């Protein structure tokens, strides 16, 4: 799968499900093309870093239920602890190799994400890795135009994170039984693995 430059509204669901939500509150996604890659490497002694295993998602304090759709099994509102990934200038932190971040997607669903590399994505950045201890898994977090979006997939489930305006985000679990054609896991994992491989073959620039 090749991501084309100049399409700021492209989103993860377009790549993986064949459709993309329009920019209607509370949904907003964007994903420019991959141009280069920054490898993870040890931080210099003078640089402080968040402890490994810190949680990426924070309680949003919103009482209204997030909108759902036919292909969404469940959803919840969150905020993102951006200081785990970005410095005060909005640049990616220099993460030690195999940095671990807790992905507390739902109260009963928590994974450990292992960041393998950091990539420059046009005017933004992407963190690529896998779920610790889970075969055939993918972690993809993109930061562009001042917002994050995420894709976390494995045979155990597929989850998406999209911006809903300001610092509010929506986490969803995709109901794979409702995907077009009823292909289930096989439908989404073909594109997931292709997307991960496309990122891993990008050029390192640092």
C-alpha cells in the first residue's frame, strides 16, 4: 500500500476499511505521505524521558457517549498524554530502543506498545511498532496538523483513535464481523501488514 502526498484528509480507516469518515465533529483524521524515517536511539544523558510503560490515554471527563456506527463494536472518549511522544516544541522525543508505552484502550483492554522506529511523515511524525507478546500485531501512531491518530491491530482485535476536536479523542474497537463482505480478520490484516511493511522499508535519515 502506497500513501500519496498531497492528500491531507487521508485517514487510517481509508487505508484499512476502504472508507473514510468526513470531517464532521466529533471525527477528524489526517495522514500525509511517508517521506523519511527517524530511528529510535538512546536519549542523551541531559535529556529527561518519561518512564517506560507510561499510559498513553487519559480520562476525558466527558459524560456523553461517543457516536458509533455499524462497524464499531464500542467507543469511548479519551485525551492523549502527548508528552510521552513529543517535546515542548512539538518534535518527537529521542526514545530509547524498544520504548514501551501502555495502550490503555478500554478499561478491560490494555496492551503494551513497543516502539520500533520514529518516522518523519511530511509535516508530521509516525511511531511504528508492535504489541508486546502479540504475534502479527501492529502499532501505528501518527501526529500531523497538530493532532494524533492511532491504529492498533492484532488477531485479538482492531482499534482506531481519531481526533474529535481540540484535545478530545475517540477510541473505537472495530466490529470485524460487520466489515464489507464479512471477511473479518483476514480482510483487515492484509492491509495492516502491508501498511506496516511499507513503513519499515522507508529510508532512515537520522
